[in-house]
């Protein structure tokens, strides 16, 4: 795609251009924001403003037009979210982010075919969220190939790629004016030493230094600094703040113009070693005969349950659907029902933290997404979307269930840019939502992050490794983004499968993580019940999709009047009998109950019911995964366990269902707050 470069002149913005070129994108313009006339630097949360006197030279070296704008706004909105959760069409008046919107809008007017924006962000969630908000409003795609990369890997890669970069500002411990004008190559040992001694960021992500790119494989001329002046802003014992003023520079034409095929660039491995496993031989794809629709249980009406700040709504679907009912009307009816149920308890769509969407066919995915988007703004809820064999006699093409939370601590990870890290969302959802220590990770499919494609040739092994890696990286990112020191523990994991024959391969990957004690295994698999559910279809024709509910393991306690957050080991209770197995995974009252069974066993249900009665008032979401012929007695099992009162129950017909211990006929997953 054609793209514009957000250009500071520093190493990150210029190095990202090399990756954009290697991924087949075409640079047509550059854009930069800076201080007004007479100002050399301004205090900005968003932009590198030092070195703005040299940005013109960088754009000329790239041989593209430069669009500039003065920063007039301030950091009015300083949260890690930007904008309104009800809409993405407006920003925050007077915020410096709106200067970027106006700048890119001007670029779009001059270059209507520009679709992408190159962004050099590595760790800054603050910057990424705001750039993505602007891009979404302008229908542009952020290209963020440095996002979440290891700084210890990036710095050598920049040097090895042939970039010549010098320091133009120092502001970190161990850095002084003598380091100004030094190259990355010269500073490399110092950066690694300071990281070891003080934890300084190797690439300057903590503001330790700023840089200016004098040459790059994409430059058609190199920049020569003819005259500079050192300006000392403050000279403190622990860290000097100083910068290099460029008074005069010139461009030196290069003999050879490099294209994207003529320079070496290191790419991160698509799959890390920890996710490799030996896949068993796979049986041919299943030739399933789907039982006729009369074997499905009658769908219960939408039901609601509340516990503290949590609210759950199950089985949200239109009551009457006719063959002539337009899909848009059916979708809007579902959202109207959801809105009405939320409003009964003072909730609205901004409180939704997780929504599961069940479609009669994945052919409806794009149209559903278009309408779904209109109900959410910044940081939409986490989501899984699958196709299931909805009962034909009811005519429904969509149903949903929802978990909402109206407490104060809601953190979202909503990444929309292309990178090597994990996939940008392919729908109106956040990758994860963290509320009251409960973490909802959206369903992850095995896409290649840099272009959102699925691996070719198609491979269930490859997609399993990728979707598992994506889920782990999302957990890592939200942990780092919330400055959390928690490890996390999985309370529920479901692998949705496009064919039952894939189950042994996915199960082999899970078993390896359990036995090999991989770095992420403890947060995922020690005690959590894991389900493998074959359904009618997955987004983009994926073979597997992983969905996870976790708990950080942290609890709030009061010690001598002081409120503390402490890590707590999870409680794990389990049992079996009459062909069924159950697990209660708890941290305080925050629990997930899972029962995996075969057959109808009212005696076992009666025994369990006594233990579960204390949790009835805390249960806000129940999902019943079942084989079509098992739906009726599985629904009775839920009622036996949780009472015949209105339950926040959603039934999910599956074509095949199993756990690590073998095949089953149904599984009950209950979320308790």
C-alpha cells in the first residue's frame, strides 16, 4: 500500500521505513509535527520535537514531500485510552493528538491514495493508542513493525542495516554532553552497560536520549552536519539534559540508490522456539452428518445476572426471525435487547468487557462487523466470533452473550497496526480487557501479524503455534502496559476447531507445554480445564481459534489500614463421577466452574448442586457447549446444578467436543464474580 511516514528524523521512525519497504509498501510522503517559530523544543507526550531543524533534510534525503504542522494542543487526555468509548469519530478538543489528525488529513487531501502510516513506536502505548485513533478516523492503517520488539535486538539490527544515526539529545543517567554527535555504533557498548547497571532503555524508550538519522539505505542523499552547537538545558549530578542544535547541514548525493531488495534486514522469527512441538499423524477431515435441527434444545430466552460490579447476559437473540427478515434488522434487534438488559441495572455498551458472537455462517462475518462497529468506540470489548449450527427452526443467524463490568479499573489492549508482534484486530474488538484482575483475551487465530494472512500451505500445526503465541504475547503486553508484576493463571481455555480431525494435533501442543514447562505454561495450563470444540466455521477460514479467561492472581488486602495488592495462589478443587469431571478454579470469589460430561447423571448433579448453591448469586455467565443430540439433557444438567431460576445461559451447539482426557458430550463453563 502507499503510505506516509510520521517523521521525527530519529532512528525509530527511519528504521521502520526499511521494514515498510521490505513488506512491499510504497513511501509517497512524510509528515512531521514540531514546535512553533522561535522554539527549538516543546514539552510533548507524543512527539520528538528536538532535532526538528533537521527534519527537512531527512525528507529531502528520502526524496519525498514533507508536510509540517505546529503543535498547538497539549496533552489534555493522559490516560492510556483516548477518545470516547461510544464512538471513534471524534477526538479530544485541544489535545495535541488532534494536531496529528489535521496533519494526516492534509496529507490525505493531497494524496487520496495513501492508505498507511509508518509509526516508529516500540513500547509507548500512549503514542500507539493515539496514532491508531487518528488512523481509524481517517481509514488509514498504522504500520508499526517495531512494536514490542526487543530493544537488545533492535539496536544491533539498525546498525547492521547500514543506518548512520547520531545522538542529538541526552537526558539519562550515565549520558553527558560528550556523547552528543556520537553514532549508534560508538554508543552501543555504553547503552548495553547502562541497561545492565541501571535498567536504562537500550533504544531510549525511557527518554534517555534522542537521535537523528544521517544516512539510511532508503536515503538518496546522506546528511552532513556542517555546524552544530551544544545547548545545555540542565546539568544535574545524576543526569545532564542537553541537545545538539543543527545550525548548518548539507546533502551529499549517493552514487547508488538502494531499493528494498538491496539491503539486508533481520526479521524476527514468525514462531518462537517455545511453541514448537511434534505433531501426531492426522486423520482425514471428518465427514460429519449434522443431526437435524429438532435435536437442538429450545433456546432459552435472554437472561441476566448481577454480582457486585459484574453483569452477565446470556442467549441474546431475536425472538422472531422470518426468512424475509434482513440481517441488519436481526443484528440491531440483538443489540437493542442487549442495551435494554444493560440499562435495567444502569449499565451501557461502554461497560461491556467480553462478548461472544455466534453466527449461523461465517459468510455473515463482514456484514456483522460493519454493524457491530457502530455500537462501540475506543477500547471495545474483547470478543470471540465463531459459526455454529444454530437451530434452523428458529431462523436465527446471530446470537450473543455478554459480560459487563462497571467498576473503575478497566484496562484495554486495542492494537490496530500491522507489526511482527501479534495480529491487529480484524473486527471491532480489543485484543484483551483487564477488569478487577480478570483478563479476557479475544479469540486468536493463527494469522501472520505483518499482513494478517493465514500461513500457506495451510497447516493446523502452524496455526496452533501462532494462535497460542499470539495469546501469550497479548497477556505479556497488557501486563507490561499496566505495570503489573503478576504472573497470571488461566481459569478457562477453549480451542475452537474447524474440523474434529485437528483435535489430536492441538492437544499434542497443549501436552507439550504442560510437560516441557515452557515460560508461559504456568500461566496457562497447570490446572485450567481445556476444551477442544469443533464448530461450523472460524473467521477467515482459520483452522483453530484460542480463547482464554485469566486471573492476574492479585488480590486487594488491608493491612494496618493500608490497601495492598498481593499475589495469591489459586484454589483448585476438582472431582469426577458417573462419567463426568468438574473443576472449580478460584481466587477469592473470582471463580470459573467447568464440568465436562457424558450422559445424564441427576444423582451427581444433586451432590454438586449443594456445593454450588453458595455460588449461585455470583454466577454471571454460563456457556453450555454440547453435541446436538445432547443439548436437551445438558440443559437440564445446568438447571439441576444452578437452579431452575432464569440463568445467564447460552447454548453453543458443537460438532465434536473433547478435553485432554477424551471425548465428551457437553461442557458447562460458568463465570463467577
